[in-house]
């Protein structure tokens, strides 16, 4: 019988320290001497208040710590037709507030580049050799301790081309590595290996995931209706393919995610 870490099939949702806080500064006009007003130029327009966002480190780690895992997935995408990529769902922690939308940047060599995100708060951090070489820092516009992140995979499938079980298995191993690097320094405890992927879609309450083995057998679902792929020796030997897709209420394709689950035996 499995004892579930932090309850049933816990996500890798972690409180991440982002040092620094958002602030504001106002720039006013210098006082003008009354005797010189006649010869002074017309007063300049008032400078609007400027919001200064933090540029402090996200997750207490550097890009280089994630680069090895991202590099493996980058190679897998090229070899497998871009089925998997690592993403981070980043949200404000409970009872926390901050400037919206949440933003992340890679800062390196005295410049910064915005990290791609979706309206639902998912961030795709690509593998970039120049970011790795410069040991880029991942930074946010939020205050320290205000964010939670879920590390997971996005499944890039059109629903027609099958995805090999072995690819999902390898993707989970890459996530293991990323979590160890990204989460370990933050949480300070050993993270067990991923032994299950639960498939979900966005928007969660208004979409449907189809997941079936090549035999046509549908995957078992959890108590939230998410299809479950549980890794094991039998599937490792057989290496089946899976048909995976997600559709919105109107039947159009939508984003499909594989959430890693950790169990303690």
C-alpha cells in the first residue's frame, strides 16, 4: 500500500524564495527661485510615478543548475518530434499579493530577457547555451517568499501521432534531475523519484483529456478525473505507445500537461 507524500499524489508545488520586493519611487521637480521665474523656461510636465520591480533571484538557484536537465529535453524534442518540454506553473502563494502578471526574466551579461509565459501562469524555460555559459539568474517581479512553482512537463501532441511510453519515462527522469537541482536547495530535504504522471489540461474545469494505450485501453483516472500513467517494470519491458490529447469545451485542442507525482513506500 502506498503512503502518499503530503497527501494523495502531491504536486511539486513549492514555496520559492524570491529575495527583494516591489517598490515605487516618485520624481518631483526642483524648486524654482522666484527671482529667476521670469527668465526660466516653462515648467516641465510632472514625471509620473515609476513602479520599480525586483530583479532578485527566483527559486534560489541559477540557470546553470537547470541547464543539464533542459539540455536533455531539448535533445529529446529534436529526436522525437517535440513531444515534451519542461514548464513551471508559477503562482502567488496563499494569502500573498504582488504585481500582476507574474513575470520572470533571465538576467546575464548586464542584460535581461523575458521568459515566455501563458495567460494561465505557465513559464517555458528554454535551453540556451549562452544563458548556461553566463550562468544566468532567473529573477521575478515578486517579493521574497511569495511564489509557489510546480515543475512539470507539457506534452506537445496533436492527438494523432502516438507518444512512446519510454519518452514519458525519460521525461520523468529528467524532471527528477531538475527537481533535485531546483528544489533541493530550497526545501532542504531528499526528493523521492517520480513514479507516476497525471495528465491534465487548461482551463482545468472546462477541458477533457483523452489518454489511452495502443491497445485502446484507457488509463485509470485519479479522484479528480485525471488519467494516470504509473511507471513499472511491465510497461518498461513492453514500451507501449499512448494516444494523448486534450480538448476544450468547444472541441478545439488545448494544452496538455503531465504532472509528476511522488510517493513514499
